[in-house]
């Protein structure tokens, strides 16, 4: 399972991480939008925020 689902339980000791050396690399997050249209300011702000905070 992705860390963000279980991190709280691992930190509390309720779960124990196994096979950490065999975890796949992190998955990407994709934002899909039409390139041939003008983006609304709200969408541009969201894309900029995600770009900054998910790297």
C-alpha cells in the first residue's frame, strides 16, 4: 500500500513495514487539461501549487 495510507499506523507501531527494500519507486501524479484552451486562474493556481508541493 502507498505510505500515505498507512504511515500513521506504522508510526504508532500498529503496523510494521516489511520488504522495504523491494518497494517500487514513487508513482507520479498527473494533471490532465486541454492545452488548446486558456486555463482559468483557479486551474493555473492549482497546477502551480501541485508542482511546488509534490516534488
